[in-house]
């Protein structure tokens, strides 16, 4: 293991390269890559990596980037790509195809606003739009978590009980372009953590059509299997956490990360880097005797509803911070968290930090004040920041 | 019948063929489908070579039929409409990385090639990916009911050009040749010896190879199923369909010399309801044909080192 000063983009590329090389004893590694701000540094670094048994293909679009990954994966190789924002929107058709074909592809997604207006800063709507595509989704809070999650993602995706693609998400610039000391494991430890991929349905020389025309029954059955695979993810994830700790000596974050929730009556729920700011505000409010805690949802698919229900069971007030907006509905995280909050509790949605607006402690403190003062929940509130 | 128009007797199943045909009997293609005939040619060219097919949304994907059966006697990945050449790129790299002899073949309609897949095909060609790309061109979106594509010729009625298309068909061979790929060819379903020679060459060659076949579609062309091969014969004889190959984007070899026969062109148009309905004039079609030939002759004369 070495400690390097890495941006989250470079950390993701380093992890993908390590995972790719680990499959040299299998059928190799590859993927299609295409630039978009703020992801480009990841694919650029990947293009600079050397593989004994791998090929990074510089394609003409994100749609083809995922299609090339599909080709690598269905042929039994380990596949990776990265994208963001409009790139993910352009890729969408094949994002669904990857999952429906049960291909353990891993993608790093940098969360960026979808235009217009053209805005390259952090927003979560791009990957939340893909929450129903059949991918496991992990949202990260720091660079080390991005690197660790990419390695974890391959192990999770390739598990026979899962066989679903995994998207590792991180906030534009806040992580993608911020360098922090990051532990990079050795190839030998990654080799030990990631056994060679053995895809049960890989295309071989046997006459068979993958993705053929089907009627309702033959569509229902594999969809139900996907749901079952998603149901298995938390259990497999827990096993992977154990293996991760045994191999790398670090604890991998849980699907839901609570902060000072043990006796909390008020909870502030968020995803991504917003959670770090929430923690600072929780500490400050706790010092004043406010019984507040923070909840970070790291795994958004499968959605950890049971865990959330337990964590929130004693809460009377729940504030959900969304760095995204589904116009006509409100925050996407809020609409998913609501059913997990206790009956009768006040669950208020705050739309905050769209287009990369800098969410500062004072902004979250204002949100907390609003939440504490409420008699009932209202419509999603737009919170101005900065 | 002229000297360069062989009879089709040689296409019967022989011991040299694959034990499992590429397109199995009992598939759902319409009677007289040119694409089906093209697959028989491809089947014979492939013989014992291990292949993997990538087929995007199109009639040929329907031919695979429903799970768990497969209309194809080879492994197939059924890709999204625009993605055949990109999925095939991945497959071809994995075969290479693992030292496997598998040849990866894209089998794609004109819609998936000329239109929605254009950028993908162009990029795979530019990267010189090691794959054979076969475009069967029925000059419409057959799968979705016969709408126009940019391969629809002037004068053809389709469900979206009810009075006949006024646009000139895209010159896909010139486009692909301009990528300077190792091999680009058109094949005639009425000239099996020439077609088989070229398919075999294309299958064996390295790098990006592009083969185009005009594929009659009785359903969309409003023609008699039994006339499909005759239509191709007329298309070649009249000069409407040029049968040639281009090596490395420069050396052009014309494989079948047309007669430039107006009688053949008239019969070609007259045998198809899609042209009868629009009443397209022979003279306007002839003008387009002659222009294409002038361009092709110029390119073949420029030639390259032989
Ligand atoms: C992205 C997308 N748009 C539209 C379709 C609908 N669609 C399926 S096949 C097809 C036309 C295929 O035409 P072509 O490639 O010429 O092949 P053919 O059906 O004629 O064999 C269309 C429009 C689709 N499957 N995917
Ligand atoms: S619609 Fe045309 S191309 Fe499609 S199967 Fe029928 S004849 Fe063949």
C-alpha cells in the first residue's frame, strides 16, 4: 500500500486499473471511455494505464462507451467506464441494457447538473434519474471512499447472487477535483480481494441469443430475478465489508451512515458530501442541547428502507436535504425517505445546493432552525445558499 | 441472361456447409426475404469458423425468435439499435486478448447503419476494429412497419413517404471507403460465386471490413416473394446496384459490369408496388444511376497501386 495525493477522479481510475489487472488471470479487462467535465481526468488517467490483458477504447460517445463495456462484459471480461451529467443522459439506453443483461459492469459517475443552463457543478439529479435502471448505486463522501467503493463494486457486482452493474457516485469538483491523501492498495492485495470474473451467461461458441425477443412471461421472470438480486445486495455487501476489512485493514462504510443518531429526535438526511456539513451542524447544535443527528444514505439502490425506518423510529422531525429536483414532485431523496419516517413525524424537504451552490454550515443551520420551528411539514422548500 | 449472371443451382446445402445453418429453418422472416438469402450466403462463407454475431434492433433480431429458442445457429448478442459496432468492439477485443479465433460479425439493417448507428459504425471503422460489418439494406425500417430511412431511394413510397421519397439514397460504400478501412464491398444476391468469394475474404481479413447487400423485402417493396433474386439481377444489370470492392479505401475493383439497360430498370421499377404507386419516372432514376457510375468510374480510375 502507498499513500498518494489523489483527486477522486484519479482515485477512481487507479482503483479501476487495479481491478482490471486483477482479472489478467481471467478474461481480461476493458471498456469504452468518453470525456465530459468533471469526469475527464478519470478517463484520461485510465488511458495512461498499461494492461497486460486489457484495452481501453476511446469511443465517439457515451452511448458507445457503455455499449463497448457491454461487449467486454458479455464476453466475460471485467468492464469499467465513467461519465457524468449529459453524458449519462446520452448513455441511458445502454445503461438499462447493461442491467437487464445482468452484466457486472462498474461505472464511476460524477454528479453534475444537467443543462440547460450549462452548469458543470455538483447536483445529484443525473444519477438519481438512473435509480430505476437496475444498477446498484453507491454515493461517496470522500476520495478514499471513492477508491474503496470502486474495488467493492466489482466484488459486489460479480457475486453470483448479485450479477448487477454498480454505479459509484461522487460530487463534482467537491471530490472529483479535490486532492487528498489516499491509500492505494498494492496489486497483490487487490488480486486477493477480487477473484477472476466467471460470468455464467457469457457469450461463448454455443448457439444462443442473449437479449432475444420475448413475451410477457419471459420478461416478468428475469425482472423478478433482478428484484431478488437487489434484495440480496445488503447481505452480500455485509460479507464484502468483512472481506474488505480483512484484506485492506480498513472498514468500508455501511449502506446507511448514521451520525449521533442514538438518542436523536431530529434527523437531517442527505447523500454525498452534504453529509459532512450536516455533521458539523449536528455537533454545534448538540453543544446547545438539541437532540439532532445526521443520516447519510450511501446505498441508494437497493434502497435501504428498513435500516432507515429503524434509525428514524424515535424521530419526530426529519429534514431531507436534496441536491436535486424532480419538478412536479420535489426532492427525489425526500420522496423515497418519506415512507421510512415514523407516522405523525414532520418530514420536510429542503432543495439545496442545486447547480453546485456551496452548502455551508450556516445554510444547514438555517434548515435545522426551520425544521425545529415547524408545526407541520409543507411543500419542498428552496433554500438559498452562499 | 448475360454471361456474368450465374444460375443459383450452386446454393443447395452441401457437405461443405455448417452442420447448423446460420439462420435455422422455421424462423419468422417473410417469404422471399432477401436478408434470409444473405444469411444463407454468410452461413456458407463462415462454414466452420467460430463466430459471434451482434444484431441490433431490426428484422434480423426478430428472426432470432423468442427465448429459449434461437433462430440462429451461432451465439448472438442482440444490441440496442445504434450499438452493434460498439458491442462488437468489446467482443472482438476480448477474443483477441484471449487468443481466440472467434470472428465477430455485425449483421445490421440500413436503419442501424445509415441512420441511428452511423456515428458508431464510423467510429469503429476509424479505430479499425477487427470485425466484419454486414449491412443488409432493404431500403426501409422493416421492423417498425416500413418507414423511410436514408437508404430509401428516390421515388419509393414508404409509410412515411406516401407519395414517394424525393431524396437521393446515401452512398454508404463511398462513406465507408472514405474511412480507408481494409475492405469495403457490395455483394449481389444474384451473383453467389462473387458474393461468397468476397464474404470469405472479408471474414478472414484483419481490421474493419464492411459488406453491403441490397436485400429485397417483398413486404415493404410490394413485390412478389418469388421475384426477389430476379429483382437483384435487374438492379445489377440496369446499373442501379453497383457490385464492387474497395481495398484500403483506394483500390476500386468493379466485379460485375452492368449493361445500363433501361429495359431492366423499367422492369425493376415495374415489379415493385412501392415505385408503381409513386409513378416515379425512369428518366429521373436513370439520371441518379449515371451520376453514381460517373463517380465510381472516376474513383476506380484514380485507383491505387495494384
Ligand atoms: C433507439 C431506438 N429507436 C427506435 C427503435 C425502433 N426500431 C426498432 S427496429 C427499427 C428499424 C430498423 O430498421 P433497419 O435497421 O433498416 O432494419 P430492418 O428492420 O429494416 O430489418 C426501429 C426504428 C429502437 N428499437 N430503438
Ligand atoms: S419485412 Fe422485409 S426485411 Fe423484414 S423479414 Fe419481412 S421481407 Fe425480410
